[in-house]
């Protein structure tokens, strides 16, 4: 009986060692996988996750690639000096003749204030709103009151501009429309011309 037990024990011992080694390999593998998954999940790879440490190829996901390129372009545009935001020295001309000169402030919230050299009694400060239409292109809608030389209200004027900022961000130019309405809101006449501006800097 004792000999049988010893014989059985000696036969089982190598098997036990083999099972223990296999168990260690399985535990190590499981722990490696278990530690890798939270790290990958921290990168928000909830879609297309193929295994621990494997990231989806950007080239293999066209929509993701386009999105990343778009975000890069937006970041570059925001970092570019070619923005309309700032203070400008503005000149309106028509038929080669200067018809108005102004200081013009374009704000990052999409509003604009113009102070031109019109007599204050005729209304020399007015407001506008703008939006970007392209990488360096903008349009402006600028309503203002119109007065005669005695300060009597004549109606309104809607100034529209379509301008493009130079690549270095120091100038812009484009076209304007000047639509005149009477006090009842009836359209009277439209004037057109060109606008040019130079950025005013703090130094």
C-alpha cells in the first residue's frame, strides 16, 4: 500500500509541476490582458478595438481621417494672423473717388463698430454684424440711421461688404453696397464701390 502510494505520488509529481507551470502562464497572460484593456479604454477606443495595444489606422477610417484634417485646418486658421478681428483704417471709394474714411473695429463675437468722419449730427457711429464665408473671406451687414445737416431723420442706410483679408493679416479689400431707405422703409437708391483697409496695430 505504501509502495503503491509512493509510486502514485512520484507519477503525479511531474504532472503537478506541469499544471502549475501552465497555471502561471495563464495567470500571467490574463493579467497582461487585464492591464492592457483599461489603458486602451482610456483612449476611448470603444469602436473598432481589435485587441490590447492595437489602434485603428486613421487611413483605414476615411471619415476619421477627414475629421482630423478638418480639425487641423481649423486650428491652423485660428492660429493664422489673417483674421478680420481687430481695428482698421478704412477707405470707401466709388468711381476712383474717396467717398468716406473711417475707423472700423471687428470683434470676435461677430459684431462691428464703425466711426467715420461724417459730421456727428449726421450720425458718424454705427454698428454691424459679420460672418466668415471662407478661409480669409467675410461678409458684413451694417445698418445705420441717416440724418440731414440739421439732425432730422431721413431714414436708414444698409451697408453691405464682402471682403478678403490679405495672407499676412495686415490689409483687407473688397466691395460694398450702400442701400438707402426712407423713414417708411421704402428703398430709394443703391450705391456701390470698393473698400480697402489697413490694420491699426498697438505699436
